[in-house]
C-alpha cells in the first residue's frame, strides 16, 4: 500500500491565486478509514504591516533555488517528525490582503507528527528559503491597480528591485551608521578616522621662540654694541629681563628670555669675546610668537578626518597619544565562479585569472581594516558548507564577487539572505555595474558585486566606498564638477554611465580625459583611471569643454 512508501513532496511556486480547496494526494485514504491525519495550513496576507494599513504584499523568489531549499527543509524536518507526504504552494508577485500567500498540506500517520513538521517548516521557511517579502503596497494602492499588477506576466524568473544611482547611494548612506569608536595608541591610528575634535591643550608654540641661531636683544634697542649676558639652548628655559646694550645668545627653537625682543642672525654680527657688534639690521624679528599657530582651547583637528602622517604628527605635538578613532573594520571577501583560477596559473579554455581578489585587497589598503578572502565553489550548498559562520558573524562588511545576477548558478542573494541580511536593492540603473546587491543586518552590511572587473571597480567606488566612509564616521565620497578635456562619444543608453576617466589639474581647472573601455570586463583602463564621469541617461555624445559631474577616486589618486 502506497501509504507506507517514502515521503512524497510536491512544490509549486505560482503567480496566480491559490485555490480555496486543495485535495490530498490521490492515494491518501478518506478520513473515514482513520489511517492517519491530513493537516493544512494557510498563511493569509493581513491588512497591517509594520504598524500601517496595507492593500497587498509583494513577494519575489529564485524559483528553482526556492523549490530546492523547500524540499531540503522538509526532508530534514521529516527525519525528526516522520510524515508521508507534503504539498507546498507559495505565491509570488503581488498578493492582495486576505488572499493566501503560502499553503502547506501534510499527511502523516499521527496528527502530532504532521503538526510538528508544519510548525518547524514555517519557522525555517523565512530563514532558509530564498523567497522574500519585497514591499507592502499602501492602502490607496487598491482595486484595479492591484488586479492589473497581479495579472501581469513577467519575462524574468523573479521580480527585481531597481534603484537609480542617487537612490542607491542614499539608501547605502542611510543604512550605514558609524561603528562605536575606540581609543588606541597614536602609532596604531594611521589610516583611521578621528572621531573626536581635538583642541590645543596649550598655546602652540607655548613661548616666543627663535627661528634662527643668533642673539636676542630688546626690540627697540638701537645700540651698536652689546654685552652677551647669557646663552639659551633649544631645551633651556631661562626667563630674564634684558637691559639696553645686553644680548643673549640663542639657538634655533630656543625659548626667548622675555617679551619685547627680536633676534639678530649670527651672520649679521661681529663677535669679540663676550661682546657683539651688529653689522646689518633686519626688518623681521626672526621669532615665532606664542600661540601664533593655535591658542589654547582652540580646535586643532576636527572629527571626521582620516589620520595620515602629518595629522598624527600634529596630534603628537598636542600630546594626544590615545585618540578616539574608528575601529579597524573586519571585512570578509568571497570570490565565486568555477571559471576563476589564481593569477599564477595558465587559463584553460573557458577559464579566466582572478583579478577581483587583488583589486579588492588593493582598494581596501586605503581603509583601516582586517581582510579575510576566500574563493567559493559555484554551488549553493557546497559554498555554504565552506563558510566559517563565526568569522562571518564577526565581519562588519561582507563582499561577494560574482553571482549577483539572476543566472542558474548565481546564488549571492540567497546566500546573503541565509546569512541574515535583508536585501535593500538588487539592481542599480547604471552601467557598468547594474547587478549590485546591497543587504543590511543590524549594523552589518553586505554587497553582492558583479563579477566583471570594471563593474567591480565602479561599484566599489560609488557603493562600497560610501558604506566604508559611513561605517568609519568619515565624509562619504561626493560627486564634483569638472570639464571634459576631449570629446566623449557613446551610444544612447537608458542607464546612467559611470565612465572611467583620467583627472588632471590644468591652470587651476579640473580636466577630465575619458578613457577607452569596451565592456564591463575590460581592465585596460584601470591603470589610468582616477575618476568616474557621470554620463546622463540617453546621452549620445559630449563635446570637449562640457561641464559635468564626476566622482574622484581617492584610492587611485596616487597613480
């Protein structure tokens, strides 16, 4: 009798309404035979979401992967709660309030087993299966509008979430909050962002100091000959009053003996024992006045600046030896693609050398971070098995290179979803770099970057660099305005283009030289690019001299 065969599982993902009445498997006996239980569960769309009234919910999914994960989940649960059959129907697209979003029917010999499997399955569905609640439609979005949308046929296997370039940058900026700052020794602060305003603890310089090796005399002393009454070295502190006709031998950097003096360079005097005669009068005083750099209590360095060698030297001068700075970011970077091989190997037909790993490592040199890198196989379960979940859980930023599109083997989005990241958007209306995934999990963020190197390069600079700046408390990169040095020829494109360019300063103006690139996989422009020109939608050509926006690439300015 088929009742005792291996568990049967039927899975459907549909855009149409789920029937009000669904029959058990044909082989299932009627209730009169009392040979077991048939349990049904329906999840209906409620009229409230996040405290607001709605008219519908919109779900999206990777159908093949979702079906596979549903099957895997049921099979796993059935090892603990043996059942005989399960039927799952999940609706995708726009589902009006009151209609069924998920149906589950379970056949078992005992009701308790069916109920237990149902409960565990519904808990695991949100956690493990790549089906997402994309958005809630407001209450004024009703009637024929919902009906029209639910009846439309999509040409793609799942609904995509587009953002314009500005919307994507804004979404990233608002989602990323500065991580808690830490105090570290000055020598460990290079490259970190200062998270406090540092004020001068005293006047700088703290005293009037000589800028020359020479002799200090009263500023209004017109004598020709002077008696040397003391010597002051740079480390000495010898305050004293001077009389007319008296001089003090001072070294460069020495604190002057009193107010109202000037320094005569030693080259402009004749010395005879402990007496000097001035041979040339100077117009300047050859000294640094107390507090001429900064007065005590005045801001010396404001919060939000990245600490380089010069800034560290200034902090040291002010005695700030434990500055409050951004923490070192923990970044996990995964490359994907079975065609990817290490750079030191010779590609076979169909293979390409990995350039994204070294690209990301190089770009992150401009940020204070600890980087873990790993290559993942192009199989969801195999990739998942290789992840160190503890290390990933500790990462502030996760980057996955490749697999961000919608191909059969593109699993970046479901992988991030299983790691607990909620997808904010999955595509940006820009080229190169359209399939860009951005996810958020509390204070942690993740990006699924397109695998093509130029797309990778572009997405890092407008998206990842924005997140890095916000996480560290720095000012995010901003578009500026410059002029084209040469004509830019292109075909009209319905997406904005971020065109690689070489930025140069000429006669006080910013000049932008568009660089040649053939596709999103082209790496030949990397060596020269230090800016991205923002080419408007459907713009066929831009003449030399045209003024337009560009994004300076700080990470490439030293090239």
